[in-house]
C-alpha cells in the first residue's frame, strides 16, 4: 500500500472498471470502459492525486482508495469543466456507445428525476471516498490499510468528516464500513438496477466523523493485523 503516482493512472482506471458492477466488471451495463473512467475517475486522478492511495502487487495496481476533501461539490465542478473534452471525443467517435450505455444513461436520468439518487452535502462529512480491490485481493487487510491511509490524510488536512455511498447489495463492503465505524446517514430504494439485479436495491450513504476522539476508535477498530 502506498501513495498514488502518475504512472498508476491506467491501473486505477482498470480497477475502477473491473469492480463497477457490484464488485464485478462494468461491461455488465456499460460498453466503453474509457468513457466510464473519463466520466467517473479522471476527476480524482487529475485534481486530487494527493488523496489517492493504491494497493500494488509487483508493480500492478490491484486496488485503490480515492476521494475529495470537499466531496461532491468540487468533484461536480471539475467534471463539468471536463465535459467539452468528453463531448469532443464522443463527436469524433472515440468512444463506443451501444445499447447498454444508452439504457444505463436513461435509467440514471430517470432515477435522478424520481429523486432516487443520494448525494450528501454536509459540513459535518464534507469529504467523499471510493474504495475498490480487484477480486482475489479482497479479505486480506488491504482495504483496512488503504482506509487508514486515507483517513489519516483527511485528518492531517483538518477535514472534519467523510461520507460514502454504497448499496445494500455490497454486503462485504457494508460489514467493512461498519467495522471502520461509519454510521448510516440516509438510504433510498432505487429502480435503476432492476434490469440487472433481482430484488430490492437500496442506495445507502454512510458518514464518519474524524475528530480527535474518533482517531483512537477508528484506528482501534481496524486493528493492527491488517497492516501491509
Ligand atoms: C470492500 C473492500 C474494499 C474491503 O476491503 P478488504 O481488503 O476486502 O477488507 P479487509 O480484509 O481489510 O477487512 C477489514 C474488515 O472488514 C470486514 N470485511 C471485509 N470483507 C469482509 C467479508 N467478505 N466478509 C465479512 N467481513 C468482511 C471484516 O470485518 C474485516 O475486519 P476483521 O478482519 O477484523 O474481521 C473490498 O472487499 C472490495 O473492494 N470489495 C469489492 C468492491 C466493493 O464492494 N467496493 C466498495 C464499493 S461501495
């Protein structure tokens, strides 16, 4: 586990796409992983590289934690600025747009219009985070090590709290976040995955306060047996 370096960019994008469908590859619902990564993860590698930590196996990125100390506000502003570049690539056919992508975009817009999406804008939990490990590297303490590094980085920047959004279908991740000390802030049922997933899907937002009192408890919860 170590801080991100510019040469990790492709590896982070690969893990992002490999884990995007409930821990499995994004191709289940999206056609082009370059477009997917440009929309979802470029903002972090371009603008918040100091807030990325990677798990590295012999030079290969096998996992990451990343986020922004100012959360969705800063991320959306940077994403908007990158849209002309992405639209230019779309116009010149640099991305593959198929049925899966069109359906996913439609389902996302529809979910947004129905008020099913969760976004946390809170002074108590301003930072956000995303964490993912490649299958085969899970359950060995790498997630805990990445989490410790990211929370320490936020604390040293004076950030008071951090939030994340996951779903009720990310069962291992839910146990992991609760073990770190994250508390449920909000949840909402969504129809946006009904084409791909049987049964109910609920989006769940969790928050963790990073004040000094939490420092001991979070470090204690994650234990010492997961260090890399
Ligand atoms: C969620 C994830 C980041 C956790 O990282 P990890 O390296 O697998 O977790 P760790 O081995 O560090 O485990 C830390 C704690 O989390 C809990 N945990 C993690 N995976 C678990 C599992 N499969 N079952 C039960 N508990 C689990 C355990 O309580 C563990 O603490 P313990 O060892 O004291 O019992 C990783 O499994 C992952 O990337 N999963 C797939 C993608 C994903 O769901 N990402 C989150 C999207 S919101």
